[in-house]
């Protein structure tokens, strides 16, 4: 389901990042071959692809698959949103042709993944940017704003009441209830958790001492499976606060906190504000391995600091001959300007074109 309320802001971000000028259309028609460019025989394969992983990219993948299958008949592509950790394990086990992950492969995972790639290595290919919203359900409290240190104290269990002095200091004009805070976290291994805890580790290391990991390490709180489970738990439970991808926050109509960036500004989450943080991200990988590093303490004016990069984990070489055209065709579409443009109304921000072109080239090199 496309979120039309994103349209104007998302279009600003798309124009800035991709240099496109197709703003103003509210066309809800599915992507077609003419919209995405006609596919040559080399772009289309036959048969079935099975992939799994990140629930953050579930809506993105559904859009890419729909558009690709409209261009290429005779293809079946299955993507199961099992979570980033499960997706990587399925790739390592050989039950997934590629994996979706909201974190690049960790050093201990890389050699296991490489072993599945005969003559090559497992690549981290960024495909879309997923801003992470801090969502809450507190009656009578709108426009909540939080510093990184306050967020860290809340999720570490050090701040336990909504009228705590730390929250009052961030919200001097708000009327806050003397009610307990119930934090909600992902119960499954999640790249979103890894990115959120990495943000806390980088911006509030004194208050957040649990490091970053796909599995939630802090004590207490309520666990919920996958992104839709977190959004549902917050929506149905008074006094809760959590972290979830922007698209799920919007679909569930959840209230979103403003988050203070490195410049001291409390910033609302929009595609434009997330795009300002993305612009400062750097590629850390070598060659066609394009894992990225995000500056969570960005001082860029107007930047929203909590964003994640969602990757496809795929072999550089050693892909089965019957799967290779499908993998290259689908991921090539996802990395194209058209593929990125399809996502801006789904609660995602597009890749900067300087990164997108590298991903597109890496996909062409797959063998």
C-alpha cells in the first residue's frame, strides 16, 4: 500500500538525491514495463528465486518483485521477512539465493557466507535507506522530543516514568503523566535492533553500555516479533515507546518523537531530514563490497540521525547458472533509478546516486 502523505516530502528527497523531476503525480497504478524500461532477454530469467531476511525491506522487496515480474513473465520470486539474522543464516545454509539484512555481514559471519560463493565472496549491497522512527503511545502527549542520552536512559531502564526530570528537560512545555514507561524491542534477531543500538552506542556511550547487536541485550521491556509486531504492540499498549522503520510507523498511525541531532536540533523524521544524514554516509567496503558507515552524530542542519541501510547479501561469483539471470535482473531493477523511485512513497529514502551507481555496477559484475 502506497502512503500518499509521503508524496510531497519524498519527492523533494528524490529530486535532491537522484536528480529526478517527476514530482506531482499521485498515480497509484502498478509499475509497468513502460514505466520501468523494457526488459531485454538478458534481464529476464526463468524459474524461481527464494530469498529471506530483513522485515524492514519487506515492502520495498514486494514493490521490486511486482515491477520485475510485470516485465518478466515466467518468474517466481519469493521473499520471506524472517528477520535479518535468520536471512543471513539461511544464506549461509544455502536455503536462500540471497539475503536481506539491515546490517552488513559481521566479521564472524563473512567467512561462513564466503564459503557459499564458489570462486568469489559474499557482498554487502546497499539497496534502500530505511529511516528508523522512535514511536510512542502516551495519551495527551504530542510532539515529544528526546535527546540521545534520554533515549539511552529510557531503553537501558534508567528512566522509568514519563514525568522523569530527563524527559521534562527535553520537553519543558509538555504535560507528562506520572505513568510507567514500557519499552518495546524486537524479540527476534533484527538489523533494525543492531542499527538502533549502534546509534545509542555512538551518541550516548555513557548511558548505553550494551553495545550493538541484532539481539536485544538490555534488561526488561516487552519483546515483539518483527517490525509489524513492534508497531502493533505500541499501538495497542498505553505508555509504550519503541523503535521501528518509518514505513511501519506510518502504516500504523503511530506518534513519532523528534530526535536531537549532533547540532543540538530536535528534528522531525521526514524523507528530506533522513536524506541529509544519508548524504554523509561513507562506503567502507572494498571493490564491489559496498557496506556503509553512517555518522549518527551528524551536525548537518536539519538532519534526522537514526537511519539504517538495508542490504542484499549475495555472492559475487558462484551463483547457480539457472539463478544468475534472475538475481541480476531483480537486483539490477532494484538498483536502477526507476527501482529507487518506486519506493519514495513507501516510507523509504532513495540511495544517493553516487552510491546507487556503484551498486548497479556491482550487480552487473555478479557471476
